[in-house]
C-alpha cells in the first residue's frame, strides 16, 4: 500500500470516532503533534505546582492547607499520567524533561505570573483551572486513545479544583473590606492571563486546522475563549466582584458576551521566555530535578536488586 492509502485509512478511522492506539499506523506529523501537545500539557501540570506550592506553608488555616496540599498532589499526578501517555508515542520522559529544562519545550504561559496573596489561590483555582477544564473536557474525546483516557480522571479532579477556588474567593468576598479588596485584586491580575491560556486567536494559530481535522482538538481557541468568558461573566455576579474589562457586555444579537482586546504582545513576550517568572520557574524545576537525582538512582538500584532476586528464585 502507498502512504496515501494509509493516510486515507487513518483519516477514515478518525472520522468514524475510532481511537488511535500506540501500535496503530499514524502519520509522523500526527505523532509529533501529539507529543508536543501532551508533553506541553504535562510540563504545565508540573510547573503549575510552583505558584501554589509557595502558599502551602502560609495557608490561613489547617483546612486550607490540607485542601491546597491535596490539589498540588493532584497536579503532580496529572503530570505523571500525561508523561506516560506521551511516552507511548516513542519519546522518553528524560527527553521531555530535558526539553523543558533547556527551554526548548513550552508550558502554559499562565504559570509565569507570580502568586502575590492568598486570594491568588482562589483566583488560580476558579479562573486558571476553569479555563483548563474547558480545554480538557474536549480532550476526553481527543482521537489519541492514551491521552483521552488520561483526561477522564484529570477532568474530574480539575473540576474539584475549580469549585475549591471559587469557594475560597466566595469566603473572601463576604469578609472584611481588606479581604474583599484582596479578592478583587487577585481577579484583576489573573483575568487577562487566563484568557490568554486558550492560545493565540484562530487566525494566528498555525496548528489549529490540522488538529481539528485529526480531532486532536474539538473546538478552536476562540470558541473555547468565548465559552469561558460567557461562563465567568455570570459566575462573578455571585461573588459581587467585577471583571477588569470595561468592554464586557452582553450581546443580545450574538447571545454571547463581548469582551475587550487581549494584549497579544504580552502573551507572545511571556511565551518567548520574558514573563515575570519565566526564569524563576525553570530554575526551580532544574534545581528540583538535580536534587532528586539520588532518589531516582536509589529507586533504579532497588528495582534492579528486585529483578536479580526474582531471577534467582
């Protein structure tokens, strides 16, 4: 069979909603696109632990500390699921991590912003995880089987994270004037970066059309961004807070909220490594990896020892 015949059979399977599995034939571009997306997703979960981990020891109560600790542990688990899914495509975890540490691989731009107050933990849960969920629910139906199956559990846990974040902000919004101001300030600082999480506008997204054809993605960046704005614009009314967008208003004709222009110059600047915390985040990850080398070596030595015992028995 010619390559074109394999490609046609492959696309036919995609169109019929049949999952692509690791041993199935796939175009090289499909494999590379999935490696890029899944590894970037894994990196985002791991790097995303950093702005929250900063607040575990400073949480205002034992209850809040336990919730935040559980959330950060969830994110570590998400990273491991996703690295495992990416490995089924032929790229080793060491390669992926080396690409992250060298700056070759990207992760979500949102995690290059600092978490300045306790209210940021609520804003990250509500806005950042809320934006992530809209992306990730679609990924439960992505065409690559291992990725889709990993996303089922991840989405369940992310849904909890969003509710936890909203509840935390709700408590602050009903507190003292200082707590209300802290709540509004966190929303102001995280709103626009959250909108940027969906990626560049469709006209500038180079991979979107092919990813939609292969059903790696189910909705475009702009479709998901609009869905997010519509959701948050209603939820914020419960908090009694406002979104930092004077252009935000309901459009009766479109049946959607109109919203202001995103600062795409800032987005690309952060993506290119010049955000407020880019260097800090990568340095923290490199340091953790280096300091954990002895753990990996010990685990490997123990595993080898167990294999020797098993073969001798």
